[in-house]
C-alpha cells in the first residue's frame, strides 16, 4: 500500500523547488524589464509567448498534463508581464494618460446641457451637481447632448447611465464609445415621485392625476388606494407638472419629481408615493476636456479583447494583481462584428496611483482597443 505521508513529503520538497525556481525566474524577469526600459521595447510580445507555449506544451506526457502546462505557463508569463509593468512605472516610464489633474472641477459660469425638460430628473441631477452660476439648456436626445459638447455649445452634459432597479442605460455606453468625451463627475439621484398640485389644493380635492405612464405604474399602489381618482397619461412627468401649473384646476394633480414641483411652483401634497423605495439613478457629468480632480476615486475604462480563450480572465487579473477593487463590469456587442463584445469596467483608484498606472499599462498593452473614459 502507498504511504500517503511519504507522498506528501515529496510534494513538499517539490513545491519548495517550484518556489525557488519561480523566484529565480522573476529575478530574470527584472533583468528583462531593465533591458526593455533601456531599449524602449514593448513588454508584451505576443509572438514570443505563443512560440514559448507551443514548445512547452509539446513536452507534456499526456493530454491532461499538456493542458496543465499551458495554463501554468500562461499564468507565469502573465505574472512576469505585471512585474515588468510595475518596474516600468517605478523607473519613470512614459505616462499612460494625458489627463490633467485639477484641484477642483471648473464649473463656475459654465454652460450645461441636459436631456429632457426643466423639472425632469436629469434637470434635478444638474441642480444637485452644479451651483447657481451655470447657464443651462435642454435637448431632446442624449446624442444631441453629446453633439452640443462637440460643437462647443456646452461645457458639460448631464446624462443618466444607470438605475439601481432597471440597470444600465446601454445607449449612453455606446455614445461614450462614439464620441471623444470624458466622464468628469457623477451624481446619484433618488427616484422620489411626489403628488403635486396647485397651491391651495388638498388631497381630498383631487379627481384626476396625470403623468408619464411609467411613473403612474411605479406609484400604482398609492394611486389605487384612492378610488375616486382617474389617471391620464402624458408625454413625461415634467410636461404633466407644467400642465397642472397652467390649468388653474384644483382637482388636477401630477406625479413627478420634487424638482418639477419646485420649478413649476406647485405644492407637494404627498411624498414617498413610489412603490419601490430606494430606487436611484446615477448620472454622469460629461466634458470634452481630459480632467480629473486630485481626490477622484473611480475610474471607468472600455476595452476590446482578443477573441480567444482566457483574454477576459487575463485582463481582469490586472485588477487583482494590483489590489484594485473592480465595482462594475458590463458588456456591449460590437457593431458589425458578430458575437464580439466591448467590456466596460469601473474600478476604484486615481490616475496618479502607481498601482493604477501598472494596471492601465497592462490593460492597454493586452487589449485590441483600450480607452479611459474618466477618473471622477
């Protein structure tokens, strides 16, 4: 019978030898890095790695070992590259970005565009993020907001990118890819529908409630609890609030945001009428300038990876190796390229952090396409 204790002793000796050899290999990696620093040679050499893996896997004694050798050395090579990126950063390698660090985002007196109308939630997000010195205007579509920055008509745009209940606004991700604009800030805004009416109106006076059909559906439990009320649909919540403000009818109310009530001079009859509490929309502040404030702690990037096994795994390993906390990953199909995807990642960090620089070097070198959307 086999002696398990002796087998484990041999494994321990073998593992110690593997550790010794690994550390020797990493010392050689440092020498390779120094050579590449002095010569300007790229860290990632895909063809060299392909040839090396082909040779090593050819030494496998069976199919299982061959696959294991491939996986093992892919990881060793990946770790080696990460160490080289680290040494490149420590030796003052070329900066990965041309973003400008600022103490504060310049917002005083700037022009801001938002999609929708005054009183909508985008309007509310703008009011929360910016001070009263700005001048603002609205457009009908998100694309028009991006165009306003391109044409120099606006300094910033306020766009919804994610809702805690409904998920991402995928069109915004596509527009970020299409336009050379950058995320410089974000604003979370709770979706807090209220019942609003003309000043002097009372809840018992109301007979008709108007709003966007989605807003009415989101407050259905509250609305159904008032049997005498009739509901009617309108184009959007702000338009409903405007209609009530101009109606002179004390029996008419609207469902919408507190910002709409304030903007149109309406009285809030009832707060917290939303069925699902805690619903929040996250808005991003878009600029045509590559800026980030010195205390920014979130970075958004986009990457297109080689269409091959392990490419996403290897990309995500850069966050793990550099102890960076990834907070979100989303994918979107690439137009005209069947079954291929872009990946959008948010992670914690600042562009001035060495660990962030290391990760960005690796991601850029090993992605087919890579772009930093912003640090905010």
